[in-house]
């Protein structure tokens, strides 16, 4: 009986255990995962899986037992771990059929315009490093007006900025995209980068430094805002102003339209909250009552209105 190439491959893998097996998979992993940080994360998890197996051959049952150790982690972390292990098991020829981990359906954070004003207020009133205010203010403004991720902001180079748009080079998924710039932001960027070399980083900050800065300003303003919140604000503002969901998807660099459609749900929830105000009854202090009267307003006719009236129990 002739064995197919796939069957021969599976038999060959069954004869490998431990480091030899995982080193063989590492070659495939490097071809599939191009982001260095993601590659390091997957390698670390696979090393833990290798140690968990302790020279036993991989099996779906052992893989599920390994993942069960991390059920106390954040849902997105568990999903990422499961994806790494499931990919390995698929390559090994023992797919984890029936192992589904559902992603929680949470809406992105909604940021009010007043919160953004408070954030800028905290930024502009800092007591130290006042020479960095112009840079930090431009950084936050650019995030709000382009929706760029923190790594994209950190990697932005002077040569990526054109007269009316900028180019995000190798964003998430190693995809490039163009983002138009409103005139005010374009002018500020060109003024800020004047004298810099084309290969210079615009802000000369690492991704973690950008996150820490924004969180520090937010904490000072009494807000729960992080770097990705500014990206959410960009997207929801576009949706609120009537931008098409396809345009928002392209600007954000989402591969999947479903990732962008969550911002429609935010808008729907905002409208529902507004309508729910119609059912809210005002708190009436003890000793008062709400009465409806007819108001005669000169020039505009007869209008009903409600007044809060104090009553006298002795009357």
C-alpha cells in the first residue's frame, strides 16, 4: 500500500519528540510570523508547552490541559495562546477539533469631547519638561486625527510625511496605508520636523514611552484613558459625523470589516442612552412637588411647563 506524502510526513513527525520536534516547527513559524515581537511571544509559549509535554508526544488532550492552566488570564490572552497551540497541533497533524474559545463582545471605550479637553489641559500644565509640551501635544493630536496605533506613531519617520497625507509603513500585519492629513495637522507636522533628517523618527519615542505618557496625563486629569483610547475616539468621531464604515475601515487599517463595525454599535448605544433619558424621572426633594402649568409667553403662544413647587403641610 502506497502512503501519500501527507501520511509519510505525519509518520515522520510522530518519531520526533522534544527539542527536535519544536525546532522543526520553528522554521515554519518564522515563515508565518513576521513581526519580531509576536515571534518571540509565540516561541516563549511553545517553550512552555514543550516543557509541559515532558517528552510525551503532543495530543489534543495534552494541549487542552496545557491551555487550561491559563483560564485565569484575560480572555484575549487566552485566545492568543489557544491560536498559537492550535496552529502547532494543526501542523503536527493532530488538530484540536471542537476546541473553541469565544471572544467577549465588548464595545470600545467611548470618550467624550470634554475628556479630551481635560487631557490636553493636564498635558499643557505639566510642571517639568515643559520643552516637550509641543511634541507631546502634537503626538496626542495626531493620534486623535489619524487613528494611528502607538507602534505606528513611534515608527513614523520624517520621510513618511507628505504635503497632505502620511504613510504608515508596515503597520499591523505588515501592511502599508495612506492617511490624509487635515491642513492644521499637516502644517504642525511640517513645522515640527523642519531640520530633521528624512530617516529620523518624528517623535523619537518608543511605543511603551508613548503609552506611559498618555496614561500619566490621563491620570493627572482624573481620566481612564490610554493610547488606544485615542484611536477609538478617532473612529467613533468619524462614525458620528456620517463617515462610511468602509472608509473608517481603510483609515484604521482593519483587515476584517467586523473589527470596524463595533464602532457602529457604540453609536447605537449612545442613541439608546439618549432616548432612555425620556424615561428618567427627576429626583424631587421632600416637601416639594412637580406641577404642570400653562405659560403665556409673549409672541410665542401658550406653552405648558413644569415647575418644582414647595408645599406647606399646615395649609
